[in-house]
C-alpha cells in the first residue's frame, strides 16, 4: 500500500460537480493499493498515519499527531501511485490492484482509519472522475509504502 499524506488547512473532493467530502484542518490521503496488500498493511498504515507527528506544537515544531490535534481526514483511492516508469514514456500500472481486489481493501482502510481516529473519515468515490482541491499546510507531504516501512 502506498500513501501520499498531505497536511491541509482544507480539502474537498468533487464528483460530477457535487462536493462528496470536505474537511478543514487535517490530512488528505491519496491511497494506492496493490494486489499483495492485506489486513496487516491496512492496520499498520492507518496506525502510522494517525500517529505521524506532522502538526505543529505551541513552539511551531512538528511534534503533534492527527489524533492529538483532533484533525480530520479524507481518503482518495489513486491507482496511479503504483505507476512504473522504468521503460518508455507510458506508465505501467501492472502492480496496482484491479477494482475487485482494491475496493474491499480501500473500504477496509477507511474503516480502520475511522476506528483509529474514533470519527468519520471523508472519502472520494472509487473509480470516479474526481476533482480534488486542497490547501497544503506547510507544505507538508509525506510518502509511505507499507512494503518499505522506512
């Protein structure tokens, strides 16, 4: 599982000119799922994200987590995070899970985030043409791969 986590002051997801999710302070998570991902990846990644110390404390130091600041989250599925650009100029998405495998893991990840945060998490609509708007705070953007646990 790959995630791009962006600390935001606001974010929204629009589908067919309708806002389907909107938050203020928190994180926007772009989530890429591969076939090899399982419940262990889901649980590890959700815990890692909610506990990342990427929010400022009173001294302006990134020392507080999403849980500590009571921030919100939106999760947007993005298969292109598994793009391989090794050969040629057309990205290959061979590692990205097909929808029949990705949707259950995406839904499970959202539920796990809600469990970890003890609140509702916003989402996009899987497979839809989405317009994502955000105001990146900092900017702070973190990349995490559950297979490379760095």
